[in-house]
């Protein structure tokens, strides 16, 4: 994995010194809160409902065990003993004191980490495939290109004050596991007819108030021009993106206003003077970065079926089926550790669990681990012969729920319990649904289904691309929930469609149950929920959900009906 060079160390060191002075001035009231807001946001510090929240960058979701242990230290020393992994492959700490933040950033710098550009109107943390470098269907390893984008975008003077935040995702495999269609720029590796590597470029995707899938503006971009073409895109956006209304300031609104074809024309015109300029990538430069991502020293191992020795162990079989993914090197496997145990907020991990996973990474996975945008953790290089032993260990620490891709593997933002922007709480809804459908046999029968929950229209829970999406809304000061179906990420990305009027929090488990009833009744053999929903449309689901009043007496009182 990438190691800081002298420039990284100097940049981070000087930023911490600058920020420490800013905090001292704020505490002494030499800076007003209004003056301090943009300064703290540049360092990933938000004010939430109860305390400050610090968001730490995890570039393209890749961590060393040493860095993971630092998260555990921060959780214990500065927070309340846990951290929250996010859909940006980052980690957040929700109970931070302002006075301690400079020291936290200094502690992070000691393990080559920072919180720079995890907030504000700048280019945010570039995300990627959590299986990058080991995926069985990989075209190229996208991590070197993600690292080049990170180096290029950090403190880029031209793009430090964009009309709005800007998110980039890059995928190097046949299957899109980076959700590129809902990013401001989505890049996927492709070969042209001559066998040369490059990228298909999508622009203008995003969720929030105006959910839109990105438009392809270039079918093939030679890899040498990754930065120059990205710069051309950014220049067009920076010049013409709206700054008068923050709700209409994202690049997707610009594309919608002028059309993808006209936007592409403007980018090509801007690119003319950039394409062979000093930011054109060379073979030497890419070789330098690729060296940081060389394959590990894999042993020569036979391919195994880990279940053969434990054929009578149903729990292990379930875990293998859902949480273990194919690896491109024979004899190895990718193991996903679920942060979605019933009763635990999705994405949360205790300091003890964080330390434990770091230890597992050292013993089983060459000292590295990954964060997924579905808020789980990955050990990417586990020997197949060690899977049963690994499963036993993670099971004892609450990280072996065999639900990856199933109903209770929910994406969920912190919602109104923490976020000051939220209209409604997310975590209690996730908890109630997880408890209602905790039976793992039932979940396996229902099959793959993405249930995503957001506490507000900003869509941090990616509800628009959930097979079932839940959005918290405010109705006359009360918390209600709008439900959509048919959303999807990946190769066949789609925006879900709202089924009808919103529901109270107490109705939500029954609403999900009724949606599943229609699916079970109408599905074809081996058809996923999202496929059934897209084939049938909203109507049959809506009819069944709203056909009779939803009884919630079992939750709040025997005579309580809505």
C-alpha cells in the first residue's frame, strides 16, 4: 500500500500546525464560530447535535493494521469507545472535543493519515472497489490510479473552493463494486480495440435532492490523460456550476441544464490545451506508484473447498456462502466481516473490535484490510485453509453475521441521533427492521436485497439506489419515512421509485414485510427483489402495502392502528 513521501509528510505537518493555531484562536474567541466553520471543515470537523464529529480519510478504503489500531486508540482516548465506518469508505468519530482535535490529527499523522478534504466544497476522498487488486474479475488494479488522483486533488489550488462538494469513484473490474454511476465522476477501466487500457468516463451522477445517474461523456480515455481530462471536467464545472443556490450547485445540475452532449463538447474544448501538458501521466510515474501496490508474497497453494472438512456445520456454510468472495490467486479467498449484527448500529465497531480486526489483518491478510461503501470490513488475502479458524474467531467477536448482501446488511447513516441535518432518526428504524427479520434462514430464502436508509434528503445512506430505500422526512415536526423500491447500484444502476405516502416509524417493519410478501408471491425462480420490482413496477407493491391499515399495536399498544 502507499507510503507517504516527504511531500505528504510536510503537507500534513504544516496543515496540523495551521489548524492548531486556528483552534487556539477559536477557543480564545479571536475567531467567531462563523469564521471558524470553513477552517474546521477543511480538516474534517463537523458540529453535530451533541458534539463535534471528526471524519477521517481512508483513501480508496485501504488500511494497514497500524492505521486500524490508531482508530481504536482514538475511539478510547478521545471518543466513547467506538467508531462509525461510512459509505465513503471513511471512519467518523461522533463525540469529539474541539480542544483535542489538533492532537488527534497529530496522532493520525504518525500513521500517515489525515482528515483533509473529508468535508467542504472540494474533491473528497476517492473511493474504489474494496476488492481491488485481488478481485477475480479485475481488469486492472484501480488503486494506483486512485492514489494518483488523491495526490493530484489534495490542496489543488484551482479546485479548493468548488461550487459544491465533488466525489470521484474508480472501478477496475467487470462488476462495478464502486457505485460509479452515482458519483460526480465515475471511472471504469476498459480496453480499446487495440488492447490499450483506459477509462470510460461518467459524469454527473449523484443522489440527494435530485437523484441522477451519471452520463457517459467519453467511452475511452487513455490512462495517460486521467488527470488532464479530469482537470478539464473540473474546470467546466468550476466555471459554470451554480453558486447562487447550494441545492442546485452539484455538477449533475449543470449536466441536466445543458445536456450531456453539450457538457462533453465543452470538456473536449477545455481539454485541447491540457491533454499533452505537464500533468499527462507517464509510464515512469505510473510505475513509481504501481510499485506501492505490488502483489503480496502469495504462497503456492491448491484451490480448496473449505466446506469439505465441515460439511455438517450449517453456520459455517452460511458464512462461506455470503461473506467469502473469490480471489484471483488460487488457494486464497476474500473474507468480509459484517458490521451488521442485530442490535448494533450499521457500520459501528467498538475499539476492541477495531483492535481485533487489526490483529486478524496481521495474522491472516498481510497486515492490510479494506472498508466497503456498504459499511463492512474486508480481509482481502485469507488462505482458504484458514477460513474455518478465521470464522471461529470473528464469530466470537460479533463480526461473523452471514448476511452480506442480504436484508439485514443495511446501509444506514447516523441520522437524527447524531446529524444536525437529519429530518428523522435512521438507527432505530434499522434496529427494528433487523430485529423483525433476524432469522438467517428467512434472509437466505429472500435472497439478495439492498435495504438502504437515510435520515434526510442528502442521502448519506444511499437510499435512492437501494432495492428498498427508506428516507426520513419531516411532516409538521414529526418523523415519517418515505419508501422507494427498484433502486440498484453496480452495472445496472437505477434510481428507486417512491411507492406512495410516507409511514410512521412504528409502521416501518410491517411495511417491509408487506413488500417482501409481494416479492415472494410474484418472483420468478432465482429472481432478486430488485428484478421483480423493476419488472412489475410500483403498482402491485403499493396496492398490497396500502390495502389495509397497518397495525402497530404489538409495538406501542393493543388498540393503536394507523
